[in-house]
C-alpha cells in the first residue's frame, strides 16, 4: 500500500521508519526454509533490485516477478494465489 506512510499516525510512522532503516540482510543467509519471494515488477516503494538482493541472499529461494506495483496481493490476488499454490505443490516456481 504505497500511501500507507502518508496516511499513518505518528506511532505507525515511527514503526514504518524503523522497518525501513533497519537492515535485515545479515540474517537472510540463515534462512534454510524453502522461500518464495513475490515482487511487483513496477514497485516504486521497494524496487525490484531489492527483491533480487533478497533472492540472492536466501539460498535456494524462488523469485517470481509479477506484473504489479507494490501490493500484488491487493491488485493481483488470483495471480498471487496461483504462485503460492504452485510453490507449495512443488516447492518451486
């Protein structure tokens, strides 16, 4: 939801700020569970290059780039469902 920050109250803005300024990258290598990463091709809030970095850092992860912006579950729910379902069925996409 691209406008969440603009519509947030003070406490929510502080939480969003902390989430955006804290790097979790050092922890990504620890993830050993099969991981599906769904990313919007045209995401202007968190660009695709970040999704590619996450994919690179999580060994064995699958990255699926969707024809969407920042919130594919809201704008493309059927496509998101299909990708998750396919991943769970075969643990790959």
